[in-house]
């Protein structure tokens, strides 16, 4: 979800105003996903590298996160959305951690859209964390080193219980992954748009999905995969 700062700068406003405006786009994206029966939507809210931003901006982002959880979770619950936060939340304040816990508990039984928020998340952290768990199993004698496979690593990777990601959308004109879901997007399709995140609405989301349906997905083969689900009912990051 890139472009909040540039959106604010164009309007002569502080960067935080762009982040606030981005909440509207989150609502639009969730609404689009629900209407089009998308099964899982992951939003990259705060990366592990974002701590390097100015202290005041980081503080404002944390307060905005608390605000969003306080004001959006009940609506998510009403619309049968299940909320999960992925990443190392231990670095967040106890206040924010409690809001995250409440939101996840409240929506845990919902069966509609699975909404994942990546917060203090990094793809390298995710893989490293998984490897630590696998190494611990080997050290305890529960798993032989020669038997370690991709499936074992995947067991501890974020979103492992959800199907593989079909589509990655990046707004704001950037053309890179930026340490997002490095393991999970191995065979995802990528869609890059110049639209800044605060301007990303249901029409822009629809354009991304339309582009996705026109792709041929071979998954390493020579012919399109007959079983791939190239419809708006897939898994989006």
C-alpha cells in the first residue's frame, strides 16, 4: 500500500494525513473483496524496516493503528470478516498488542473474508523465524536433518494455513517486493499500478483483478494450469 506520503505532499499536507486517507482505501479494498468473494486479502501495513522512519511518523502510525482497530473491528465482525495480524507484534506497545488480541478473538469464528494485516512484518524475518522452529525440532530429535523439506519450513511460515497467494498488487508506481511475503509469493502474479494508495478504490482493485484473469499461469510448466483459479475468488496480497 504505497504512496501515502506522496499523496499528502501533492496536497501540501503532512505525511500522516496520507496515512489517514489510506484507511478509506482499506475500507474500499475490504468491501471489494467481500463483494467479489475473494477468500483472503493481505495488507502490508507496517514493515520491519519502517522503524527507520522519523520517530514522530512512527509514533503517529502506531496511534493510527490503534484508532483503526478501535473503529473498524466491529464493522469487520458485522460483515463476517476474520482478522489476523502477521509479524512480530512483540515490539508494539502493550496497548496496541491488546487491541490486536481483542480484534482477533472477536472475529476468530467468522467464516467470510480472511483479512490479514502484516505489521512489523518482513519476509526475511518470516523465513528466519520458521527456520529457527525447524532447527529446534531437529535439536529435540523430532525431525532428522536429512528429512527437512519445504513442507517442514512452510509449517511455520505466516499464512501457511491459507492457500497460496494468487495475486500481489503494489500501488504508487514502485516495482519491487520490498521484503513482503518472500516465501509465499513464489508463483503469484504481480500487478503494479501508478495509483497512489489513498486513491486506490474499488475500480482500481477491479482493474487489477481483470488484468490477473488475462494471465496464463503455468507454475513452471509449458501449458497453462487447468486447475488454477483465475477469478476474483482467489487470494490477494
